C-alpha cells in the first residue's frame, strides 16, 4: 500500500473515530507530517487536554501516552506500537524510589516527565527539560532535592540553579551517543554554525554548545535566530521539524548515531491499524493517575 493510500485511509478513519494524532518531534518524518500536532512530550499532552476529540493517537513512547492518559482520563489514548518504550524511564522503579526516599525522608522528589506514571505518583513535582531550573528554584534552598531519573539533566539544572541535588543514575542512551569529539569535528566542518544541544547530553557536550535547550526551545531558537546554520545535538528526528519550519536554514546532526530506535517504531501502517482496531489503549489505574496528575498540576501551576 502506497503512503498516499495510507494517508487517505488514516484521514478518513480519523474523522470516523473523532480522533486526533499527536507526534513527538523525534518520530519519523511521515509520522510527523500526518499529525495534527507535533512537539515535545508535555506540549503534546497539553494539546491533548485542549482537543475535543474522543480518541488520542499518541505517536511517541509509552510514558508520553501515559502522561496524556493522566491529563485526559475521559479520552481513549492509543499508541500505535505498544513496544515503544523509553530506556531512561525504565531506569528507575517505584521500589527503588521508595527506598531512596527512606534514606532522605525530608527531601523533595523532582521527577523529570520522562518517567512512568507510577514513578510520577511517588514524586512531589514534575518538570520538563524546558522548565526544570524554574521547578528546582521553586523549592526552598534549605530543602534537599532528589532529582530523577536523568543524571545529565540533573547535573545541568544543578549548575544553572546553583544548588546541590541527589541525582539518580539514569540517562538517555541516545543523547549519550553524542560525544564531545562529535561537536568538535562538526564545528571544524561548519565553523559558522551555531551549536545547540539538549541538556540530556553529557556535561562535556553541553559545555561545548552555544545553547543547551529543550526540543521546543531548539525550535523557537532556530526560528528566531539570525544564524543560517546550526549543529543540532539531539535525536535526529528533530531535524525534520527544524528543516520544515526553516527551509532557508541548514541543520546538521551532531551525530547520526543519535537515533532512538524506540521513537522510530511508529509508522503510517501502525497508525492505520491502531485506528482500525483501537489499539493499543494506554490506561493508568485511577489511584496512580490522581497522584501523578498532582505532580504534573503543581508544575503547570508554577510555570
């Protein structure tokens, strides 16, 4: 079946199901192009909360669909590939977090949105890469903070906020494939390019960048910058979004190895199948959902 036929079938089924398609900007290009909205994980969940559609097709990884289900309990949230997981989110369990909280009973737990619903439910407040510094700064200086699960983002925030935190040893394997030498090599090849990296990268990579920004921050910066060339240190799917929004500018991946296989599991065929059979529905038990929503709501009220 050609892409054009697939697209027409998806459009028809989307209307029949009263569905909206959300795609993270790390998805493959054709999935981004069929989506009603593209963006980062929390931005997409906020879009989900605003839509009146009965069905949300979330093209991302599992924790993102869970977040949409937490925010939109009255909608059906489906993910085209149930195996689209996130290694970082799986690097911390509820049991591990509870044990850590026992060791630091007075500490506040700041939970990166890249985590499971159950872990969010055990935390005090959520954050994204875009607002993590603001969230951390909202906590009194005399209180300890456990930052989970991303040690690289935690290190970045710790430096920006000027305070020590207890960092969990989680990380994003895709962002950690971007090496400092990659930035140095790309800068030599493209001396006029502005270097933008994600704060999930290792500290030595962040130190070499002109800007360390979330994916939504990268998109905004690229749109508003007078620069014409950019070296992008994040998952390579973002280059599709950047090039589409800025056709007169050039974008170079810091490393072609920054390709998340989980993000690339969703395809046009799987979107069609998910709408045909209403699979795979993502649900969150109500007791966990309510607690997880509280951590997200605190963040939203703050930022």
